[in-house]
């Protein structure tokens, strides 16, 4: 069933639960050349500091993100949006949710690795305030491809305490 989607939709972001796995796996399959298996997800999510969240629109999972809480950072492990919901603001809202978990006192940055050839994702993350900080040679063994280590940092603002540059951009985007 095809859905007509406007250029921007509002999603509800909530914890990933077991019944979401079929939809998450479908999105994973359509998004990646080397997708995670259900066992990969289960193994990751059983880990103490690993968290899964989904973006839901009209009762349907349209995106997800898996991240790990470390002492001073959040490590984004996996993230994707269903193909027919891309460029509708879903990933932007998920990133805003993740950025909202940052603070100068505890976890002050988000990091993740991204394929050198994944230009659309690189450009998206750049628009929401992430920067490539390092090249990881031959990071993806299956395809002998380099990766960029991407990072978003929480920074202090002289006038207002703490602000998130990407959150401001995201708010402008959604307004």
C-alpha cells in the first residue's frame, strides 16, 4: 500500500520493543548492503548500555536508532529510515532526540562511523552539526572501505549556559 507523504512529518520516538523487530529488520534490509541480523540486534540490545529507539508514524515504525551509552559520550551504532519516509524529517527528529541526551557535565558528544561512500548520510549529518574528525582506514572489512569518524559536540554558550547548534538547526527545520 503506497502512502502519500508530505515533505515533513512528525514522528513519535519511543523505546524499541520486541514486537518492532520485523519492521526494524525490513528497514535494515532495504537500507544496507551488509545488514544486521536479528541475532546482531538481540546481542547488542542485551548489552547493559545499549539502547534502541524507533520513530513511529501513524502506528508504523518508519525509522530506528541503536546507540550505546559510554562514560563521556554516546556511540551511535546503527540508524536508518524506511525508504519511502526519507527526506521527511524522520532522521532529523531522531538525531534531535539523541542530542537532547547530551550535557556538558556527563556525556558531551555523539560519535559514529560512516562509510566513505555514503555521501547522502554524510551530508545529512553535516547539516545537523556533525563533523568528520578522523579517517578510519579499511574500517569495513567486508568491502575494504574506509570510514569517517563523525562527531557532534555539546558546547557552552557564553550567554545562555548550554546550547546545541544542531538542535537550533533542527528546530528551524521543523518550524
